[in-house]
């Protein structure tokens, strides 16, 4: 066993297909440069799993019976730490080291509950750091599966798109029943991310769509069919570097998400600010209900759009290409 292991995994933006992907439609997703870092170390006291997060200012211990005891912060952090605990237990059991105590420290620059896949990135980096500490050499597919299993415990019906892109990186076409297809995109895809600052729970938004699907199956199915067609055309536009088409398709995808009731006032405000400032397209990204929007600029108007989103009340950062998936840091 190593004395310490550190791994990282990237955040993501969804270019096309959030929500539809839960129902086995395709999503196009891109890893961005914000990363979650996880450090794993053995502990002297056996069977205790301690999890810490710098950003949340919280830590707690899971006892051998799986009970959560807060150290810093209250019991409200248990659901945030539970996927890490599930992954740790699973890896310890796979390695035959069930009695080992571990300390897992999360250090992430990904905004939480903002639609950028922070919990999946933490889960993927945890699986990688813990397995590497135990010198297990898991494949990417195995890391993805461990992170996805853990997400299933805490989210309503997750599609797996978030742990997939955090694991493999790049730009992916993801379909639940089929897995990933890496897209070779030569063009730089400049993306401006605007954070509404409104936190939301992915599961609640997923439940909202499933409720609508139950009440209006034919309508919601045809909205999802349209979403699927947009994603397919989006893949072509990405490959040929056709930014104008990409932007128009993003706008159409956003309109479909509005029809499903997952946008809100603040999202609309940031999107219209971006479009008025000349964005080729803009949409919410992730589950909606708050979280982030993405805008596609032309080279000449990156600054104008950035300022417009900021003036409308959003926190902004710019990302220009797809980033590497999970990696060991040391
Ligand atoms: C993923 O970031 C957002 C949703 O599509 C849920 C999922 O795919 O699990 C809304």
C-alpha cells in the first residue's frame, strides 16, 4: 500500500440532451478544466472512514456500522459524503482490506449543485485515489462503474452521463443503453459558463420531468424525440466546426428544456443577456432550476458576453476546450 494517493477528475458541461439522456436519448457532453482533487491516506484506527471537504468546511467519520458522526459541520453533510463512503467500502471489499481505516480529503474548484457535475467528479476522483492507494490498477471502465453505482444511491435515476465524462474526459456522445462514444472535434469550442448562484437538487428536477412525462406522455416523448434530433445534428456541427449551427441548436435545445419546466427567471435572465450581447447560442446546462448556463461566443465577442452575463448577476468563467478525464496526481 502507498502512504498517500491523490487523483483528480474534471467538471462537465452538457452541450445537448440533459434530462432526455435519463430516458435513453443521446447527450453530448464536454469535460472542462475545473477539477475535483481527492487525497486518500490510511488511518491508524481500523475500520473508520473519515471524509473531509475544504470547500464545504465539513468533515465526518463513518463508523464500522456505517453511522455518520460529524466532526466539523452538522449531520446535513452526510448525504454529500455518502457516495464517497459507498465507493470506499466497495473498493476495500474488492481489495480484501475490509478492516482498513481511511482518510479521504476533497479539494475541489467545481461549484457545488450548479449543474457542472461536481459530485460525479468527486466520486470518480475518489474511486481512482482509493484504488491507487491500494495499488489496484482499476481500468477507466471500472472507475466509471464504481462512481455510477455510488451515484445511484443518492440521486433519482441518474443517467450516468456525469461520471462518464468525468472519467473519460474530452467530448463524448453518451447514451445510457450504449455507453460512450468519443467525438473527435478539431475546432476549439469556446464556451462561456454563467452561474446563476441558485443551488438546486438534480433529483428534484429529474422528478419534475418524470411527473410531466407521466401526465403528458405523447407530448413529452415528442419533445425528447426533438432533443434526440438536435443532439445528432449537434454532433455533425461539432465535427465540421460549424459554430453558427451549433449555436442555433443550443437555442432550440434550451427551448425544449423550458417546455419541460426546468428553466427559471434567473436562467432566462443570463441567457437573454448572453444572446443580446451576440452569443451564437445559449442554454441551461445540467438539471436546471438554477445552476449554470452556457453561451457560445464568436472570438470577437467573448468579453462582451462575459460582461453582459456578469452585469445580469451571474458569476462567469470561460473555457475553450475539452479536458482530460480522471488522472492520478501523485
Ligand atoms: C445531468 O447532469 C443532468 C440530468 O440529465 C440528470 C442525469 O443525466 O442523470 C438532468
